[in-house]
């Protein structure tokens, strides 16, 4: 090996070592500048409230502003594509969902990100229980009434959702699979118009987040038939789970969490995870009042959930023929 070649290798090794030391120093000094929190939905949505509560607490803990930036559209994929491309330095992270990371990749023909390779999980923040509801004057008093009616006239009953691949849609398809019934899916552009049609008697039922359902049930507009969580919700303890009502293994809970681009240092991940988990704990009562179940997981637990749910929702999507093109 020539002296010149050795010199080149030596310079390259020194440069790599210097970059490593600089990266380590930057991680220890983190954060030293404002942090951006990307939200994949429009301002004012319940998810926006969750992000801003957590962002404010993280800002107070880390001593830097956390600026919320709303990037809505394409089922959260616009925001995910943007965050994936950011430097993994902890200065950009995002509110994400089970749908963005576990459902979109299995129902869309083209997704520009790999949910397991392109993102560093930070924490599952909250679970969002879904309940099955019907109009208050509907003839269905129980979950079994719905199942019996669906079996008597296959394909006649309908359920609405916020769109193809939404958590409401997947909950409905899981219900059909577990109950062995044929109920027609009616997708809408959001949950609000679906609920309008339910109250107008144009669809038979729909799955909605428990907080929204409680308000409407108390107003005498809808009837709650069951909750799709593994356990009963403390907010509505009298509502039985689907498993208790005979659909063993039913779990349609969706979650909201936080992640950033892959490649972040352990120091940055640990610091952000700790701040997020404390933020969730400090704001637990406010979040529970909105119908959320506070989780606050480790990054590894979030990674494991994404991996298992990709298989769960992928198997269901394949069985039900759910797919989208772009």
C-alpha cells in the first residue's frame, strides 16, 4: 500500500471520527434550538389538541419552543413523507397513528415510506377506543340483534366510516370477520358526514370514538351497543366489550403516537421519549376527558405494535379485498 493511499485512509478515518464526536456532542447538547412537531391533520381536530398539549409540556421540560405544523392530506402520508426526509437530530418529530404506520402500507398500492425502516418510534401516546353505535330509535337494542339481523338478510345492513382504510372501516371489517356476517361498507370523506347520515337514518350503524359517542348518547341521539377494546373503558364502564358479548379476540383499538426519522442517537430518542411520557402523565385527566386511554409506551413497545399490526391489518385487508390506488 502506497504512502499516499495510507494518507487518504488516515484522513478519511479522522474525518469520520470527528463527525462521530461532533454528533455525540450535539446529542448531549440537545435541544439547543426550536423543535418542530408535525401533525398530519388540520388544525382544530382532536388530534391537534393532543399534539399541542404534549408539545407545550415537552417545550417546558426541554427549554425550547415546540412549534406545531399541520400537514394534512393523503391519509397522513404527506406528513409522513415530509418527516421521513428530515435529519434524525430530534428537531422534527410527528404525531402519527396506527393507521399511518400499520394500515396505509397494506392497503395502498404505492407508499413512499417503510413504516419499520424509515421512522424511529418514540412512544404510543394514547389508545382511542371505538364503540359500535346505532341511531337511538333503531330496532337493534343489543349487539346480538345486529348480528341476527345481518345473518337474516346478508348485505342489507350498512356501516359508515370516515373512508377506506380508516380505523372505523377496519373496525367494521373486523366485526364482519369475527361475527361471520355480511354488512355493506359505506365510506365517507370524514367521520362527520358519516354520523350525519347515521342520524338521518341513511346507514344502519358505524364505529366512532367513545368520547364522541358518549356525548351523542347522552343527548338521546344514538345507542351504544359495545366497545371494541380488549377491556372496558373507565369513561363508560357500563358498556361491555365485544369479547364479553361473544366476539372473542376482537380488538379494534387504534392509537396515536409520536415518531421521527430513522437514525437518531439513543440520547435524543431517550430524551424525547422521557419528555413525551411525562407530558402524557401530566395531562392525563385532560386526555381522558376527551375519551383517550393514556398509554405512554417505550420506543420498543411502539415498534412491536407497528410490526404486529401490519400483519393483523394486512391479513384482514387481504381477506376483505381492501385496497387503494394512488
